[in-house]
C-alpha cells in the first residue's frame, strides 16, 4: 500500500490534481447520477460520463497555469456566489424573479411592501419582502 501511494504521488507530480473545480464537478456528477434515476433517456448518464472524463483530464493535466485560472474562475463566479446564496445571504435578503423578464433580483428582508425596479428591463412592480 505504501508503495502504491508513493507511485501515485510520483505520478501526480507536476500535475494539477483535484482542485475546487474538480470537486464541484464531481458533486454535479453525483447530482446527475441521482437525477438520472428519475429522468428517462440517456442524456444525464452521458453528461455524467463527460464530466468524469473532464475531471480526470483536469486532475492529470500538466498545464497547471491554465487549470489554475479555470479554478479561480469557478471559485469567483460559481462556488462563492452559490455558497453565499445558500448560507448567509438568505437570512437577510429575499430572492425573487422579475415578472417582466425573469431576472433574479434580491431585496433586504422585512421591509414590507416595496417598489422594485428591475435592474435588467427596468420594469417597476410591488413586492412584499
Ligand atoms: Zn425585468
């Protein structure tokens, strides 16, 4: 076992490894695998396979600079927004969609009925928050 781990470490030297982006993709694949039980057809199974191929491609990639840039993009635009949306933000903000264009909007909670102007289509409507 020790020998195997040593050889694995040798193999992974100079390669990107499993970063945040890989972990996020694996999580997405697990969601797809579970959803695949309820969704007919092969689309989710195929997507899962593509995700796993991409995860291993990234983990074994020697182009570390490029993979690191992708990981930073993932953390900035996906992981952090998702995390703040899931945990902290929800206590203080109410999220809702603009009835005009479907844009996701947010407003501080507990202010009663407020007038909202959509940031995308400038539709004005009233919303209880
Ligand atoms: Zn709108």
